């Protein structure tokens, strides 16, 4: 499963070296990884730098082989019919 981590460069709770540690751990189970370090962002990069976060997310989702939509987490189909 492809994984994209977006991490604030100034995260006081979990500094960037922790992101590298997590990437190394995830690399043991998947080869499709990316790490995006967002400058001028702390722990909530998605709120602090929303345009940058959305640009990174859209880029990740638009790459070949990435699904851009999924069935809801409860297992029902997106159109309201039962998933088979």
C-alpha cells in the first residue's frame, strides 16, 4: 500500500528525525513510501499550511496506481448499494 507522510519541520511534539525513523520502520513492509517535510509548520501541517498540504496530497493521489476514491470505511459501497 502506498504511504505518504507529511511532517512539519518545526513539530515540537515529534521532530523530523522521528519521521525518518518511522519511514525506516515502514520500509520493512512497503516499498511505496514518501516523506514530505513542510517548512514553517509544526505538528498540524495540514492546518498551518493547508495549500502546501493539499498540493502534496493531490500530487500523491494523482500518481499512476493511486486510488483517488474508496468505499466508505464501514464497507458499504459509495453509491449506497451493498459491497459484494
